C-alpha cells in the first residue's frame, strides 16, 4: 500500500485490495447524487441541483452500501461528510460533526453534517464559507463544485497523530490531502474523474 499517492480509480475497486483496519482514518465527502445536467450552472455548492461543472452528472453518483461497508472494514475510524444523505447505509451516529458555514440570512445552507465513528457527542466547527465571504482561502477560485475548506479538513484530523494514514475515497478538490500535507499525516486518495485527478497531480 503506497502512501502519499492518489489513484484515478473507482474507490470500491481500490478498497477491495486493502487489508482490514489498515487505514487510521477515512475522511471523505462522497457525492450525494443530486446534480443535474444544465448548460450553465447558477452557483457552486450543494445548495443547488446544478453545477458549473458540466460533467457533474457523470461523477455525481450516490455510493452503494457496499462502499460504506468497505470504508468500515478498512478503517479504524471514519468521518463522512453529508452523512445525513447516507444514514440508511452508514447507520446510527453517536458523535456527529457539524460545520457551521456562518452564511447569514440567505438561501444557502447554514451548514453541513458529518457522521463519524467516534463515540463522544456533537462537535461544531465554525468557519464562514459563502461565496466571496470566507474565513480562509479568500480570493482562491473553487476548482470543484463541492469543495471543502482545507481548514475544515485540518479540524477533522484533530483526533489523529503525525504519521497516521488518512484515506479519502472521493478526493475531489484534494482538501483532505492538502490538510494531511500541512499536518504531517500520510494520505491516500481515489478520484474517479480524470479531470480532477489531473488537477490534483499538479497540486500535491
């Protein structure tokens, strides 16, 4: 198992090659299966069914229960953003995590929810992320329609330690891998879209 490497492959196919509990943490934001085709999207983000990425409807496929079963098999712990979309497949969550986007009074979602394998209680990360109004990465154009802040991913690593192996089956914009580089964690990522995979090769 090579570390600090990304793979342009279906994550289920990749996970089936891994031994049990070889990953310290799966940190991921799976596709929700909500995007539809449109000639020109109206905005970035999961608050809409459209995307500026015209290929979104091709890769935005909701994972099967087999994917989540494999995540549980290969990992010691997991953090799955959008967990409320997959509750029927992930199961009950004792310690959900909430990202408060501090979006204000508008049509954007107030936050996003992650289901975790941890056994504590609800945890909240406050970090503004609403168009040009951001607590981090100001002025950086989003490269992926469901992009997460790197600082959010660093917060998600707080229960891990230096040298741990972090796996993201749905790498997307690579925020999780970038957080790992910054905090001296080892990363492995899968990204089925060749377009985003190539972009990640330029960054990581």
